[in-house]
C-alpha cells in the first residue's frame, strides 16, 4: 500500500483517502484480526516518541534520585504513583490493540471532550443499533472543527470503554440524517 504525508504533522493519507496519525499502526491493525501480535515493546517504543509518556516513565528514577539526594522519602511515593499510572495506561493500550475489533461509522458532528480539550468526540450509530462515543486527538486532526460534518471513522471497539479510539478518518459525502416532520 502506497501512502504519502498529507503535509500536516503526524498525518498520512493512504490510497483509500483515510487520514491516519500513524500509517504503520493503521496498516497493522487493519491487516491483522484479533488477537493481533501487538507487543508491549512496540507500544513502549511509540511512547518514547512523545514527551508526556516519557515524563511518566522518568518520574520513578527522578523521584528515587531526589529521595536519595535530599533524604526526603515523600518523593518516592509520588514517583511510584506516576510510573504506575503509565504502566496501567500501557496495559490498557496494548490489550486494546491486541483484542479490540475494528468498527466503522459516520460521525455527524464533533465536540470537545468534557474533561480533555485536546480530544474531539463524536457519536456513531452501529449497524446493530448501538450508539458509541468515539474520540480523536486534535493534534492528529487539525482540519476538524467543532460541528463540522460528516466524517467516516474507523475505531477500535471495546464495550467496556467509555470512549472508543479512532484510528483513521476521512471525509464522506453521506447526507446528514434528517428528522421527519410531525404529521399535521
């Protein structure tokens, strides 16, 4: 599959017009059925490319060094808690990429997440009638605006999650559903 960078940081456009933050990860998820051979080392390598996970990873050795240098033991529990948070998140992400099936749908409007302004959320109605919330990091979708519509999305579906992880999106020409007028 050939692909090219769309010109926006972190986005790649593949031949099917899907805009993806990470083409290799997208191809891996699409090409493998669950359970996928996704390893912890793969995600650790991805985490090391971003400052927020690196800060969480570094919290334990920094806290240990501060504890040793100052003799104040309270640094250590903070480091352990922050590092533990990263370990929990690592496990959630790896298990999601390994086991969650891919679903698709159309998001008719986007809005900011109630607790994280850097995340856009939308709702998708699945073929079985379920309505799920999906989330996409604004960093990977700078062309999306609140209320802009419609966009087709591919996401990893896990009924235990409150917000499903969008792995790709593209513009669609499907019309917005309309409400029927009440009979007069």
